C-alpha cells in the first residue's frame, strides 16, 4: 500500500481520539505505520508510559520510538527543515512522537478539558528546537 494511503488510514484512526496507552498512543501510531510486526507484539500490552517503556525495552531493546529509530538502520536522521509527509518527529526531552503530514502534524495535544487527545495541529504548534526528525528508508 502506498505510504500516503497508510498515513490517511492512521489519521482516520487516531485523529480526535483520546490517548490510550498501549492502543491509541504516539508510539503505537508510528509502529502501526512503519513496523506492523512490532505494533502487533506491543498492541494492548501496556497501560502506562512507564509500562510501555519497559515492555518495548524487553521486546525490542529500546524504551522509546526515539531510541528505536536512532538505532535502526531502516531510519535516517533528517533536519527539521527537510521533513516531509510521513516523517517521524520526536520531542527529545519528552516522551512524545508526532507524524509529519506535510503542512501540519498529527500529535497529542490537550483538549478543552485538559485531556490528551490526538489532533492535526499546525506546524507552528510544536517548537522544533528540541525535536529530532527521522525518515523510514
């Protein structure tokens, strides 16, 4: 399946959904898009961020998507200015990953009740000074 169609499926599934660790969260979003076997191995196997980090480390050797892509030969680090549709953004000092959609990002944000929910946000909504971007090759 072409990447843009897979991304559309991810956006349709995750957009406007509340974050649910192990099911609808930023790690599962990236794994579902690019690493389907890892997604199936981890899906609904944790209920907290710490539990997810422990389970991911036990299964794959890395506690986060950032560590996973940094150490995986199928991904390259890219400059934020060269990021494009489908690239993975990570906020280095937070456990946060987002998906580049071209003119926007699919990211977790707070709704009006301060609940974490996936939303399509404008590029200016995420400060990129502490972000790293990766591309699946």
